C-alpha cells in the first residue's frame, strides 16, 4: 500500500482473489476503491503481444529465432504455462533463456535454453519441465515455481541438454 500527501491516491496491490472479495464485501470500500483484476494470459488475448515483446528482446540482444519458436502456437502455450500464465514471468524466463544461450556463445534461441532457464528457476526433473515433456499440460507450474522460494540455494549448474 502506498499513499502520498500531495497526491490523494492510494494504491493497494494484491496477488490474491481474497483482496477483491474483501473490497466487494464492504460498501465503504467499493465506493472508494476500484478493483482491477489482471487475468492470466491466454494465447488468444496476449499471444501476439508476448511474441512481439520477445521479438523486441531478441532484437535488442542481437539474437535470432532461427528455429522459429515464436511462430509456433504450441511453444507460446508451453511458455505461458511454464510461467503460470503470468506475462512478466514469461519475459523473465525468456531473458534467462537468452542468458543460457549467451553462456553457450550462441546467437540463436532454441528450446533447450528455455528448458535450462526453467530448471534453474525451479530445480525440477526433466519430466516436470514443460519444455522437456509432451505432457506439459499436466504439470502444476505454480507449485514448481513456488519450489524456488522454499529451496536454498538455487541450482547453479546447467543441466545436460537434449539435442
């Protein structure tokens, strides 16, 4: 929560649905606050924006998408799922995948770099890595991503990559 004497605006950010329910339950709060819900990404609503954002990142980093991952709807869906349908997290994973590629002295982004970035973030086995398994829809990525917060220290070495 933030408040400024010179600017009579109060901003409350919550990552839980309970916050919205609390506001909607109290008439005084509903008159004073305007809840805005940020919904999870979908391919139809944010797919183009995510692709364009990643293309801008690749251009800034002097990288290419030689493999054509960004043109594949299934890859974009896997990335969204791996990021628990959160745009910022999908961008973070892309930046981490670019970092993985830089370590390999590559200028092209491939699927295995996303798999490596996901592993570093979650420390999960290959069968729980959405970029490594055809059964990616079955993975509860919110739980996998929460592992990073519970485990210390995070993995520091790259996993063996499938080619």
